C-alpha cells in the first residue's frame, strides 16, 4: 500500500533530483509583457485594440455545432492576425468549415467576438498523475512528453485518436529516454534500458518505437562530474538509428559544447537552451545550417536560477482560481534557497540570438519541476519568451503551429478545416499582449467544452491531532498506522525497521516507536525512517490546514534528521524540514508554514527519517501531534 501512496511523488522526486544534478545553477518575471493590461479589460479587443462586447459561449452537449462570431487566429502572407468575426462549423469534434455564412442543421454557440486560438501545445513535459486534466483546464490540449513511463503509451496513443468527451490533453511522447547506466533518467524507481556502445543503438531505438514512442530523446551530458552520460559516438548512433526509422530525435543538453556536438551530429532539436555561456556566432550559424529547433524551457531555468517563478502565477487572478492544491504546492517548491543569478538572462539572450538568426523556437515548461505545474506554467513560458525579446506573434506560434509542424501533429496547432476542434476563446488579443492567453473565456477539447472550475472539495479534512502516543502499538485513528519507509521504493538501497517498544522515559516505562535505519549510497536523495500515511491514494491528499504545528519527542543517534510531509500527486521532492537529534530526549516543534513547499490542503503522509549521510541510525519517537 505504501508503494501505491508514494510512488507518484517519489517518481517525481527522482525526476527533479535528476534535474538538480544536470541543470547548471541558472527572473521572477515581474515585468511580464504588460500583463495587467490584457487582464484588466472588461470586454475584448479587436486587432486594432478597440473594445468589443463579449458573451460567454454556452455549453453544448454535442461536439457538432456552429460557433458564431469568433475572431479566428489566421496565418497570412504578412504573419499572424485575427479575422473579423466569422463562423466555424464543427462536426464530430473536427473543424469542417470556416466562413461568414455557414448553414447547417446544428446547434449554434455564440463566441461573442472572443479571440479564437488553437489549443496550446506544451513542447516539453514529463506527464503522469493529473497532468492531462490540469493541462486542459489551462488550454493546453497537447503534451509533447520528453520522458515518462513507457507503460502509459499504448493507452495515450489510443485515446488521442478518438474525439470523445474527454477533458484531458493528448500526449505524444519519447517514452524512455536514451541514457547510460547510472545516467540522467535511471533514478526513477524502475529499471530502464540503457546504452553503452554504438552497436546497441538500432536495437534500442527499435524497442522504443515498438513500445509506442512517437520520437526519440537522448540525454547527452559529457564532462559532468555528477552524473554519467552516453558518449558522443553512441549518441550519434542513436540519432542515425532514429532517422533510419523516420522519426525525430531530440537531446537534453546543458552546455554549448554538448549542444554543438549534437547539432553537428544531426540532432533535430534541443529540448533545453544551453546557459553556461553566450551563444557564439559559429554555433548560431551551425544551428541555422543544420535546421535544428530549440525548446528553451526558460521557466524551469528561472526556477533553477533562484527566481521562484511559481509565486507570480499564484498571485495571477486569471490563473489562481483554477489551480488545485497540488498545483499550488508545486508552484511553491523551489530548487534551492539561493538568490537569483545570471543564468536565466544568459538563457534568454541565447534564445533571442537563435531566434533572430532564424532558428525555430518552441515553448515548453518542463513541468512538473519545482516552481512549475502542468498547464499554467506554459503561459509563464510564453511571457518569459516575450521578455527575452521575441515578438508575441512568434511566441504564440511557438505554442501552436510551430511544434505541430515540427513534430508532424496532424490536425493540431491551427484553426482550419480538418483540424481537431481543440481551441480556446480569449477575452483579449494575445498578439498585443501575450498574457491574454491566460484570460480564457472557454476551452474546448475535441469540440466539447472543458470544465475549468474546480470542485469545492479538493481533499478530505484530516481532524486527528494525535499521530502517535504509542502506549500499546503503532496505530493511529484514521490511518493504517506507522511503518517503515526508505528510498528503496524509488531505486535506492537504504533499509529501515520500525517497531513498538517500551523504554524508560522520565523515570517511568513508556511505549515509543523505535526506528533502526541504515542509509546506503546509490540514491541522490536518500532517506530511511518511519512514515504515517494519511491516505491510500497519492493523487488525493488530506487537508491538514486546520493545524499550525507538528510536535514530537525524540532521541537517538546524534545528527540532523528530517520531517517530510508528502503532497498529493507528482509534487516533486517531498516538502522537508530538518531537526536535530541528540542522545537525550528533546521536544521538537515544527511550524507547518515553515516547511518549504508543503501542501497543507492536500497532504498524503508524514515521515520522520534520517539525514542524507550514509550510516547507521537508531532513534525513538513519542507523542507525535498536530497542534492548532
């Protein structure tokens, strides 16, 4: 059961730890492209900037109808623009025709002069948990996933081919990433096939395509002292093998050197922009000549660089009402407490230099890394691209028709006959202010309206304050009780045992929880200790916001230990607070608000565990309580 509870959170933790290992330590976009202007309007604007009245489109119970009075995003010889109000005929979830006078025996829905754009495409995600429903709520109707569990692929491939009433983003995926033993992608709690030499490349690629991968991704991180990498010859062999099968291949890189090697060797795209040094004219010319594209992922670079980008999303009136407690927790998380650095600016400058030279730039948020979340963070990525100097029209293209063309996503990224009826109706013109993509009047998926409003009850309230008196055993009301937890469920090797025992405390015999733990090397975020689950489903936590502090008594092997409050869903590295242990009994009090990234409204469990140092630990715990 504990594996069920925490597997999703730990899988995410491993991804984020991997990112910490391979990202270089890289602004809170407070100056986001005039964001307030688009969202402060009471009506909409036409392309000339004049206000027009707008009415909320009515819900329909069928995906065959005529949408009237919509200003449609259109590609012309001079670039992107919005049409005068016209009609769109939608039949069985597919756009059948556009025009002023469309006749059909179908229901009619008035778009009220809203601005109609295609459903957005997030060109870099790691999708699991609530990814698809969270994305659709923010108008992201397609995910280009860059590494997830390959077992998901058959079902997601089948679902995206259907035009059912399914308010979820579709996923195209690389499936398993190409990496070396012990390399980026191997610390996720399950075995993945790796590569050690060029001769393995074709078989490895064939196996990925047989699993359902739509394209191939490899991790090329040469010279890192923190993580291994496939060598250049093996990486090139993977590129050639993928091209032999007629599919795209993209690369995770983090330096100019790595990017140069991959572009020279025929990569189709880079799924991050390098940010160690400014782009050189030689590299820019090479990228143009080779025809590569770049997905910068500026929002996650901002997070690594200490800018805490998620905070501004939580304060945005067009975003905040649609964030689940899990998403708010994700946006609160951060890679570190380091002050903002220069790396985001280097990444933005490199993105602008590549764009100015004609290198295609596509938008991807790399959710759910710390300070990012599905759907909402793509809108922030668009703002950071504009802040980097890209025109709003180019940025809108970067999240619609651009990646659709690059990844051959037929029927996506445009409002045109034959396209899937995935679209958004906006209150304002995003060509004037890119933050207008956040002010959505309606979202449609497969021609059906997506419910954006959240249900009132996001999690059950946890009311039990006594989390362990241990008079007779390790049970706790409302829970299956305390048990052991270690990093072994995510691929580590640490071990722990938890038992009830009676010890002398303050001159009297008293029941306590006793923990014996051994932290072993081999996992980047090791832990071993005791856990109390609040739920048997990691996707739906319990609301502990009625409490303010966690208290307990503890003694044991001296050192720094950790309290972890697991969050629901793919919430990343568990919110953690350190505390000291000595050989003498001491009372520990932890204000819940002081636990970075804690999801008070959606918590799945509490763990009391060792520090990260390898070694043997013994500790006993008593009187664990939540207090108001």
